[in-house]
């Protein structure tokens, strides 16, 4: 009996372009108690309790996304291709990263970091404000 190679059907993977501003705005808008403003030269600014947790923009040629990170994440991410300390914010000692070019982060990773930024900012709000926004049960 002659044995041939087992043929495995190729799985087609569809190319998904990097996150767009529409994707970014839809994701940030899905988080509880968020508000959106356009400021700082047309940037898409997302806040929770009046505090910024993510910014889409600040770059002309390609979409860029800026978010707050932990000290450890800052040390790791600032060295990765497509990521950098966020202009203006990081120069003032704040731990913010900007995703500005490929390869950067995958869309899933970017969403995870934006959600963590949202969590850090919302958890730092005063207890009364968190209760008012429905982020905490009294």
C-alpha cells in the first residue's frame, strides 16, 4: 500500500487592517460611563469621570492611539517597534504610551491596554464619583 502525504486544507486568513478611528471610538464608547470630545487639534479624546483615559490622534499620517499604562508596562512597551512614550504626556513624567505605527500592538492587545487604562483612571476616581457614574455599588 502506498502512503501519501496527508493533505490539510489551507485556512484562508483575511487581512484585517489596523484599528481605525471608527473602531477606536466604537470600543471606547462601549465602556461604561465614558464621554467623548474632540479637542487638541481634532483628537478623539475619551474620558471617564472627566478624566482622560485614551486619545485617538495627535499624528497626521496614520491613526495613533494613546493610553495610560502601569510602570512595568511602560518600561516594556516604550521599547517596542510602533510604540513610544506619548508625546507631551510622557515628557511630564506620566506613564502614557502612543501606538503610532506598525507593527505596534494587535487590535486585541490595543483594546486590552485601552481597557486597562480605563480601569486605572476609573479606579482612581473618588468613591462618590464612581458611585454616581454607576462604576461602584454603594
